[in-house]
C-alpha cells in the first residue's frame, strides 16, 4: 500500500474544541457514470460513495474534514484523491492498494426515477482491515460518520467500521450513522443485527423512511423514531426526501418541511443532508437548526446531475436561510 498525505489547506472551523477535525468519515468511494439523457447512451463521469459525498458536502460548508478509505492503484483512485484534495478533505487516512480496483457505479434516469448498477465486488475499499485503521485521525475528530453500506460491502470492512466506532467512543468523538440499507448487499437478518449494534453506540442516526421500513417493517415516523431510540440512538433525524425531516432528541420531536425546488437528479441528496447537518453540529448549532440547514443544502443538491458536482457551498445555503 501507499499512504497519501494531504496537500490541501483545511478550512477554518467556527468551533475550536481542541479537535483537529470537525468530521472524519469512513467508507467506500466510487466513480460515478451518470446518464443525463435517457434517450442517449452517453454517461458523464463523476464521483460518488455515500460517506465520501457526505464529507465533501460538509467541507463545502466550511467544516474541517478528513476521509478514511482505500482506493485502487488506478486512474480512478488517482481521480478520487485529486477530488478530495481539491475539496480540502484531508487524505492522510487514504490508502492506495495495488492490484485492487476502485469501485464504479452507473446511474440511469427514467420513469421510475434514478436507477443504479454497481461494479464494486473486490474493490479496494472492501479490503479494509482493522489493523490499517488510522486511529489517531478518528481521535482528532469531533464527529465520525459511518454508514450501513460500509458495514455491508465485506466482512473486513464491517470489522474496520466497528473498530472505528470503538476508537471514536474511547476518544470522545461523537458517532453519526446513516442507515443506507441496501438489500442486495446483505441478508435482512444480518442487516438488522448489525444496525442494532451500530445504534447502540450512535449519537446521531440518519435513516430514511423507505430504507428503515424495508429493514424493520415500521412505516410511521413515530414508530420508526421510537424503535431507533430503543436501540440506543441518542438523536434521530428521519429523512423524508422532498417532505423534509423529523428531528428527535429523545425528549421532543420537531417536523421540518422540505425546501421546495425543481429536482433534476436526487443522487446523493441524502448524503448531502448528512454532511450539512454534521457541519452545523460541529459548529455548535442545535440539532433542529442543523437539520434546517441540511434541508436546504439537500434540496439544492438535486438541481444538478451527479452526487458531487451540485453539492452547494455555504453562500448558496446562507442566501436561502
């Protein structure tokens, strides 16, 4: 492996709490090929991967961010490294793995919305091992962000994510968990078991209604939120797409309407929501206000194609607050 060091200057944070980073995320980055016109066979290359999208969204809003992953020793891996460095996301936690590919996915658009096709089996990120985890990076962060996809892509990646969670808990780093349940990646029983395990150490849980309904059978927001708190989640923000979100701290709940826009492509909107919410929490914003900012940021991210290119910057969000 080769270890990459950051070359981008980190943005200044509004909250200096003795930590070097506001947000460190771990997971699988992907190269995206997005078909903008359903009638044409051309695909536009871009970038994706849920936790990578989230950390870039946070960085664009001024958070000090770093990413932990593995990429292939190929042109796609080089492109991802260049992306993170251009977005001021520190890359000292990124390893380049010889002989392993960088994962890919394809997005097509039609009457049923956007559909995904993945080429990620054996990806460099799926080969992550707990022994290679940069624990000091996690200890330097206010928040660690993980997702269900990172738990599902391989046994070793799952073990690495749970080691990251244990490291965060020991260091006083808060933990954010985005459900991102993908039935094609694992069985329902394993997904439910590991989701419960992650929630037992979760400070902020970010499920969406459709995903958690598939996993638990609960469909009503009150039942979903009650279940999440019962598993150990301290706070819950239930994402409802264009309808907005419901925020719960375990004592009270607040419903926030979605920000109205004409959506073009919703790819990565939930990841943008997570990153924007965490960027605000790291500044010391109350959870409801952080979710309000995240609502706007996520809505703005649907006004362009791809997961990363339309992610908004602070000036765009601030103008609509």
